[in-house]
C-alpha cells in the first residue's frame, strides 16, 4: 500500500492543535507530519504512529502551551486570582460584607449551639461500652393506667437470674435499687443516694475506677464504693480506701473502691455503690421467689447480634409465675425491653430511676436551628442578587476581555465561599464563647468538643459548603449567562420582574419564619405565666418544709410542733407523707357505698394530720376536717376531693362508707401534679405511725419579715429534737417551679433565638433597602426637586416592603396556630392561642421593618437633590 494512503493518527493531531500556541500550530504540525511519512519509509505503520504520538506528547512543554490553557490547568493559580479579587470586593463593599458576615455568623452560631444541645441530649447513657446491647426490663400492666400510661420501669428481683438461666442470648443481668441513705459525720448527718446492686454492675455498665477493688466490694455486705465527689466530701484529698463510714444506725461500712463521678449525661444518679444484700426486702424477695414484688430496676446485657424483640416473645414462658403473682390484682402484667439509649428521650414508663426528657424539645430545637440558618441564607441570597445587579458592567467587561462563563461562576462562587468561610470561623469562636452562658441557661454541662465529634463537624462543613454554594450559585449563573452587550447595558437579568419575584419570595419566607418564632415565644411565655398564676386550690406562699426518712420521728411529732410554734412567726406546722407537688402515691379502691358491681377506682393517697388543710388554705366544700375533738378521726376516716366524688357518682359524701371506714369531708379540687396531668380522684387520711410510710415532710407556714431568724429557730429546734434528720429546708414555691423548670428554661432560650431571628431578618432588610435606595437615588432627587416631602419618599420606598411583611404575617398565622396547638396539647391545663397574639406580632414585625426601612431611607431623602441627580 502506498504511503499516500496513510495519515497521522487523527486524535493525536487534534490533541496537538488543541494545546499548542496558535503561532506554532502550522509549523509544528507540518514538521511532525513530515517526520511521520519519513518513519513510514523504514518502519511499519504501528511504529510510525507510536513515534508520532511520542513527538506530540514531547511538545507538552510550557513554551508550547497556549496561555489560557496554562491558567485553566492550574487550579491553584485560578483560585489565588479569584481569592484576591474576592478579598478586594469584600473590603470594597464594606456595608454589604458586614451585613452578610453578621447574618451568616449569627445563623451558624445559633445552629452550632443548638446542634451541641441536640447532640448532648441524644448522647445520654451512650458512654457505656456496651450501650447498644443494654436493655431495661420494664412491664406493661394492662388495666392499671397511671399518669396516662400502663408501662412501669420496675421489675421483680427474680427476673434477672431467670433470664440468665433460660436464654443464652442474655449475657449478664444486673438488679439494683436506688435508696436515700443516712450517713453521720461527727455531729452532722447527710442523706446520700446509694445504688444497692448485684455483683454484675461493673460488667454491664462502664464506670471508670480510680482506686480499689470493685469485685471485692460488691461481694462484701459491709463494703462500700464511693464516687470521687463523695470521697472528697467525707475524706478530703486523702485516700479513703480502708476507712469506714457510719450509718445513722451506727453500722460501719468499709470503703473498698473509689469510682469516677458519674457523667452528666447518665439518666440515673447515685453517690455510692453497695451490695444489694444490705436491702432486706431483696433477700426476702429472692428467697420467696416473689414475682409480684416490683421494687427493683433490672438491666440485661445481650449477646452481640441478639434481637431483643424476639427475646420479648420468648418471655411468655414466665406467664404462669407472673399470672399467679398478680392473681389477686385487677390487672395483668407482661414484660418488654427498653433500649438503654432510648430511656432518657423516649421512655413513657412510670417509676423509673433518674431523669427523663422529651424528644419534642429536640425536634423543636432542630426546627429553630434550621429556621435561623434559613434566615441567614436568605439574607445572603437577597443581598447577593442585589449586589450582582450593580456589577453587570464588570461582567460585561470581563466577557469582552475573553472570560468564560465557567470562570465567572468560579469567581462569584469564590466570593460566596469566602464570606461563608469567614462566618464559619467567627461562628465557631462565638459559639465557644457563649457556651458557658448557654449551659447556665439550660442547666447543662455540655462540653465544646468538636475535634472528636465527626457528626457536628461534618454537618457544619457540609452546611457551610451548601450555604456558600446555594447563596452564590444562583446569582453567579444568572449573571454569567448574560451576553456582553446586555451586561454592559445593565440588562443581564433579562426580565427585571424575575429578580423582583425572587427577592419578594425570599423576603416573605424570611419574615414568615421569624413571625412564627415570635408567635411561639409569646405563647410559651403565656403558658408559663398561666402555670405560675393559675389557682391551684391551695396557697403555697411562705410555706417551707423539711423532708425526712425516719420512722422514729412519729414519737416526737407533738414535741416538734410545740417547740416550733414557740416562734410567733410560724403559724402552722403539719406532718404529711406527700405534698401537692408531684404526687405519685396511688392505689386502687373497690369498696365504697353504692359500688355494687365492684368497680375499680384508681385514687391518689395523702396521709396527713389535722393541720395540713388549714396550713395550705384548702377549701372544704362539705363536711369537716380532722379534729383532735374526735379521737376516732385517727382510724379509717377520709376526706375526698370533688373529682373522687364525681367519679363514684355521689352527690353527697359526708358519712358514707369508703374503704374500711367513712368519709368525713370533701375538699375542693386542688392540683397535686404537674400541669401536663389532669386532677384525678384523691383522698386524705390521718397519718399515724402504723399507717404512714417512713418518709414524709414537716411543713410550716411562716409569716416573717426576718425569715433568717425563723429559719435559724427551725434548724436549732430540729437539731435538738431529731438530730438524726438532716436539715434540708425547702420553699414550696421553689419546688413547684422546679416541676416546670424545663419549660421555663426552654422558654428563655426560645425568646433569645426569636430575638436573633428577628434581628437577622431586619439586618437583611436593611441591606436590601440600602440597595433599593442606591438604585433609586436619581429618582429620589427628582421627586424632591418636584416638591416631594421626606414622608412621601419614605412611604414610596417602604410601601412595597411593608406589603411583603404583611403577607408574611398572614402566611405565618395558620402555621403558628397549628404549631402552638400541638405544643399546648402536652398540658392538661393550658392557655388558649388568642387572635390578639397574631395581631401583636404582626404589628411588631411591621413596626420593626418600618423602622429599619426608615433609617436607611431617611438619609437619602434628606440628601441634597442636586447631588442625587448627578449620581449618574
């Protein structure tokens, strides 16, 4: 075949012409073609093609590459150039930059603080090495509904060993109970929370040990393990190992180990650990194999890969024992497993040790975080679009000089990412600075640990990229798509209505979100005020009390009352097993007059004396109070509340039979639980040594301008008569407020974030108005020359914006109403969402917007019109 039929490889030739400088293409391509045909004379076509490719690649040298290719193939060079331009523009437009960075920084700071809160609340109990394999054995008692649920986080002592014996997937179980234990030190006594447990505690849960032997301690009934804080409290900085601690009964326990203090994110708390053999009921329950004695919490560590739901189904093998234990009760019981990591946020079971929260707070926190971030993002997008409209000529000039669309997009995106990067760094620093205040606000101990927190770090970086990308990509693409002629003419957006529609939609969305938060803040405040001011049915003002856990105190009640009442500022003294704060003492009654069908009445139980009702200023609507004039009142007499009377179908109660005695009076309904629970049937019976529990309260009504002296008298009196009872005086007002402390703290945080949301929205609006005024400077000047007043100009500029805020308020009303209705449903007694709230928030939003607009417009309206007309 003739060599005229052969040609150099086309791909190689195209590649060569693509990267060569224009002035070298003809010469180099000719030389290489000549060499190619020379190679064909002495070699095969394959060898000639190979040699041609070699020569083409050999020309990939800086001197031969076209200049634009050098820059486009050097990302660092392009980034450095774009960064320099972005940095200069940042300082060239100081006002816009300050507004953008401020909004972004606040948005990211709020998001980070709320993310830390959500992460911390979600981390409860996860510090345990086997957290994902630990489950609490709880039970469902069908027919026994208490506080809105029939689930109970208690179990018998027998179930732990039975699970280990029957199911190989159960690796280990631990049974414990938490008791308040009295310790003595010199002439002082203290109550400490003790975890009385079986030997396997440290095999199931992860508790770092500072010194000592935990196995030996749990095997010894006379040994004790202290937390580090408790060890320092009793022994200072010296080692407590081998030393003894005296219980109030003069029994000595030997310290055999010290463990680290419990982390803040563990749902149950204790100060020391001791063998459960110290708890007498446990020994009796295990010996008698009592399946109905639910005095314990039991946790199981399952084998890896074990399915706890399948294990629940297998637990039916215990049904015969359980049914026998509950044969005399009007309900049945079955067991289920609660994952340890779900207990704090998701458990609805009653009587579980420790604290619980509500997953709804986390959902609400996440919503607030994203709303504030959304507001900051809208700010940046609005101001970016407005600012790019002023840079149309710059875009046109760059295009005339050969800038590609991709290069323009990269330039604008670099500016956007620079602002986001600066905001992210400032947000991290501000969040670190504000975290202690945020912790105090929510009463938490959240650490600022981001280095090991991949979730939050990853989320922050992803959000920064998304915010920078979303806020800069749209205006960058629109502006770079314009032809040079349109860009130089300032018509790059095509139809200006597109720009206006986008801006208006973003403003409406922004203020809608801010108004929703503001409305929610007011409703939450109203509900908290409703709780504080609602008539409870008793008077807690100036009521103090001292809790006790000592049965022997009942022999001295008369003496205690007489000595305390020697202070004229103490009006009443009463003894009661519970106070109307968060009562959970409930039982079932079937015996009452007229109950022929033996219906069951779940009823709460108070055991108090004759001073309880007058001390709390409760109102008797029928019958009488307990009285020393009637000695029989101390035996089987009852005072019922109105709800109990209505539930039993009675119209009159005094003198009727109830349980093992009779009713002597009816007290007006009063609240004895948090406001998320409705008032239920309740009775008060006289408290005696035989009928009462070992725990109770000494309640006192005081009336003093110098409460310190009265408190000192109370302390001295109790220390003299009952030195074995620690002096822990509390105000009933404070205890009541603690019941709703979570709502109060979250309400305070909600108000702060609402203010920040409105502030972010307003500074964004301020920037937009500044841009609008700048665009209409010449128009403003002409209107002033023609006689327009300052108020006319302010109305001209503000009218369009205020209409958008009004639309935002209208859109926010149904959203706010629905959201607050959902939140209020968590309270059995709550305020109502009223229409004036929406009107007030709408007026405030419009007012803030008007002030924001006027501040910027006033400056332009008062300027010299001659200077305004000369601006173009």
